[in-house]
């Protein structure tokens, strides 16, 4: 940055004068004024709400991410032939690229039953979610491209497994803005720091204001996961406002003299958002106003469910408060859902922790009328093999796995697509990660081919040059 030298008078003027009108107007303006000003000058409010490309079915997304990769044949994709042929060689051809050596077929340790009016089969691992099955749109034919955790997680979150690209939450916030100027547009609760780490919720080449705000991380209990330094005990708000105004004037004058500086622009926006968050963020994080009945619904009266239950309840509160994209990650510091051995013990532990809270979230959203325009998305970065790794584990499998959606304009009680007879490969009505991303954007009123950002001489998008909207999922 090259700036002209300052005279003594200019230096005194820049370091002593206040400049509060622009920032204060932005903070107090209503949504319509914010939208107009954002169009005129992105520095005023880049998170102002924007109109979608077409009528939206959903206003927001809650992504329940099961880190490590749940097994489809043990959760939502029963395979009778897998049970019948347990211990026999897989009769087909295994993928050319495998993460680890595998052995013969391994039946599921859990039984399946049909639930609801739809009769969708669900494993006994998820007795509470099973009662919500008529709200679920189960996609049994997902497939991806990468058998490694890092690449597969990046693919699910960003659409790319080999380049740093913006997260889907960043794309959604860039496309639609936020419904609450006092909160981030994209929040991720207790995310994992490995296997892609912050790139899974980063904005990459999109302006930094669209990146996710992490609330804690996977190694922090959810009752300790809060935005740090959200309140300043030493300085009253009017003094903070005065200091921020002075800093804002200096920074904007630098911009006027130097031309566009994305890093500085992002810093200005982050300072203003952090100031506004002081009032609203502590209220969203404070669960003391929730009834005992609601806390019990999320399983917070049970130590097994309390950690993930708090995260799901926080997600509902962020959704109510106007946050556009909320991610909740189930993980731990050990093996997550990644059961290369001890499948029965590991998957049972994980399912016990998340089953009741997920069902509680779905029921709570529905009772409040929020499920109609909130898209709930469940899944991991891939599935697992129907053949054994070692004696009692399953290897990574991006070739065919299950995710489900609920609310937000999708058909409840629908089971879409299928894997082969043993659950190894997506075989019928296949849905690639790019297709899922295109579909989620469409539900939000965004055309995945029009939601682009020019960077390094090219127009980029979440789905790269691929992706088809799966309209059969729409209600």
C-alpha cells in the first residue's frame, strides 16, 4: 500500500476526529435501507439480505455433520443379501482405489424396522429419529470421489477435494446475506480442526465477511463453546463506539487513497459486526430461558445426550435469530464415526449421543413452524464398506452412501435412489455431491450456475462445472 506523506495537521486530524454517522446509520437501518446501501457500497453492509434468484422453499440451513462417515448399511440402507451372505466374498468388483485392504462381506449387527406412514426402514441405532421418518427425505444413492477424510470433507463442504474453495455456508451467505445484522450469517458449532480444518468453513477467495464463525471446536465441550471476548468489562459501549469510529475513519481514508484492499475491508466489517454482536450473541448463547420440557426434548437431562443436545438447541436458537447457515458437528478427539474396527461399539456410542437430540431438533422446529422453511441436512463425508476391514470394522466408502434432508421444501417420507444389493455402489438415481449442492442452493432460491464469483480471471461457483438439481426431492 503506497500512501502520500501526511502533514502534521493531517496526522492530528486523522487521529483525533470521530466518524460515527456512517457506521451508526448502518447499525440502525432497517432491512430495506440496508439492502439499498449494500448495493451502492458493499462496505456499508455486505451481509444485507438479498433477494434470491427465484422463489425459495427454504430460508436457512442446519447441517448436522457426522464427522468420520456413518455406515449406510447400518443406519438407513438395509441390505437383506448382506445378512444372508455374511462372511462370503463380495461377488462384484471392489473399487480400484481403496483406503485399506478389506475382506469378506460383513452383515449389520443391527436390525431394521419400517416406521411411519411411509414405511421407511431405519436401524435400531436410531429409535428416536425413526419416529420422525415421515419428515425425512432419505437419499440412499449418494456418491463422491475421494476415499480419504481430508479430501472427502472438503468435497462435502466446498465442492472441491483438491483446491481451497469457499464453503457452502459462505456461498449461501454471499448469495442471500443474513436476516440479522447483529449476528454472523454463517455459524459452525464445535467444528473439527483436522481433515481440512478451517477450510471447511472458510470463505477462500470470497470476501472474508462470508466465512463461518466458529463457536468452540471439537475438543471443547459444548457448554464451554462460546464466542470469546464478546463483552468488554473495561469500556462502556459509548467509548467503544467512539474508538471504533475513529479507527473506521482512518481505515476508510486509507481505502480512498489506496484503492480496494480486501483484507482491510474485511477488517472494517469484522470490527463493526463484533461491536453489534455484543448485545445479541450472549442472548442466543444463553439457554436459561428454555423450559425444562425443551431441555429434556433435546436430551440435556442425560449426560450421554447433553453435549450434542446443547449444540442442536443452539442451532435452533441461531435459526430463530436469523442466521442463514448453521453447522453442527458431531465429533470427538478419537475415532468419530470412523470405525475401522469395533464397529458395533463405536457406532452404538455415536448413535446414542446424537439420536435423541436430532429427533428433538426436528420436533422442536416443527412445533414452532420453523421446519417449513428450515432445511435440515444430515450426513458424513462418505459411507462405509459392506465388506469387513479386519474382523469387525468397515473401511471408507465414497462409492455409495446415505444422507437425508428434512423440511425446507423437500418431500417428507421419501426414500430416493438405491445402492446395489450389498450397499457398496450407488446404482439407481445416483446423486453426486455436486448434485446435492445444486439441490440445496435451489431450495434456497439460488441457481447454482448463476451464483458465481470472479476470481483470477474466472467465474467460480460451488458446483464448479457440474451438478444437476434433483427436483424429484421437492414437495
